[in-house]
C-alpha cells in the first residue's frame, strides 16, 4: 500500500484576483543581494565580500489578512457567540480533532453560480456517492469556482452553502467543512441582488451565521478538489495559531492510501 498526497491549498501570491481589491495581500520579496546590508548590520566589520557568493538571505515581508490564501475560519469569525449563546472560540482554540479526519467530497460544479445549496441537495449528493456522514467527517464542496481561482471572475463563481445546508452537516457532527470558492456562502454579488428584491437581511452570510447555532470551522479557497474521489481519503487542515484570531492560514492536504 502506498500513500499519496494531494495539495488542497493555493499559494499566497500577488497580482491575481484572489480577494476583493481592498483585501488583496502584498508581498515584498527581499532577495539575497538586497539583504546583504541587513545581515552585515548584525556583525560589525562584516562586508558583502565576506559572505558566500556575496549573498545574504532571502526573506519576505507580508501585508495581509488572516483570510488571505487557503485558510481556516474559526467560529469567532461568524459571530461573537456559538452553540446557542456560548462564547465563540477563536482560531487558537479550535480543537485539533476537528482538523484531521475522514474526507468527503460533494460535487456541486454543475450548480449555477450564486445558487444556495439546500439540505435536500446535500442529501441527494450523499446518496449518489453512497456515503453516510459520521461525526468529525471533513466535508469539502467542489464548486465551479475552483477552476477560476486567480481569474477576474473568481469572486463571482460557484454556488454557496446556505444556513439549512450548513445546519444539516453540523447536526450530524461535522465540525470542519471546506470550499474551493472565495466564501462558504454564495458570492456576495448574487446575495446582494436577492436582498435588493426581498430586503431580507437573514440571507446575508447565512451559511457562516449557522455557526451561531453550532460552532464549526470552514476552509476557504481550497484547490484541486476535482482531483479527489468522493470518499476514501483523509484531510489535514491544521490552522496557524493567531492569538484571539478569527482565522489561520493552512496547508490543507488530502491523504490517500492506495
């Protein structure tokens, strides 16, 4: 038996459409030549000629949000409370057992952009793939957005998971979910159109807000979900610990035994 790994994370990079303009990450790359003065400052008398090849070190300076790149959202991101009024946990408090478990892929690529997935649609997809949910399964949703990451239309692509669908999963013990879209919810542009017609604020961020009823985490901006089978794999998505943070970066990985 061999073990195969599939990277489910996007690289953090600039110059692509990965987030709304006001939320885009910035990376300042300091290469081996630019850092010579930095390293010499630590050792009086040292010059660049004394360094191997005249080179210092490579380092990057980042200006970003904890929600840039592939990341795990904590319940605190959705609201100050979870589990019907309890204090919502932050990313450094997320139980580790939520972050590694049996993976399940729901294929919703055929659904139209902006569609809000229902519990019935999840149930039908689970029946199609022959999977029965168990507590701490990690459910990843393959949407049409996955193939558009970095393109100008990325933020408009993919279906979203509504409150009903999210509650369906968490009621069955699921505590970590994921999506290859920018958000677990439907793209904001479509929700805004519905809100303009109906003036019902409860539809805004409704999938996220389901965390007020049962705390859960979600992985956003995943990659390569189309390479996964429907089941029979493990997912690892341990978040970076930011004290009191609403999210943490993750190198999400699928592990398959073959």
